[in-house]
């Protein structure tokens, strides 16, 4: 499961994630297509997760190092 798939699933779907973050559905679709979420959105995702009582497992959220 990719980072973006994990976050979308935790929020209950792409539309719900888009609403929670006040983003367009096309933004979430780009994340799903690429498989990752740009780091500049992390703080908003964690804030929305807290506000909606959604648990985020950091081990599944943070992309693995390729080193």
C-alpha cells in the first residue's frame, strides 16, 4: 500500500480526505496516481486527522528510505 493509499483509506475515501483538507478532489487524485503526498501537506493531514479522530500510523505514513 502506498503512502497516499494509506491516508485516503484512513480518511474513508478521496472525497472525504479532500473535504477534510479543503483541497480539490483532483489534488487527491494526483497524490493517488503518484503514490505519495508532498511533505508540505503533512502538517495539514495530521491536523485534520486529529480534528476527525483518525489514527495515523507514522510507520505507514512516512515513506521508507531507499538508502
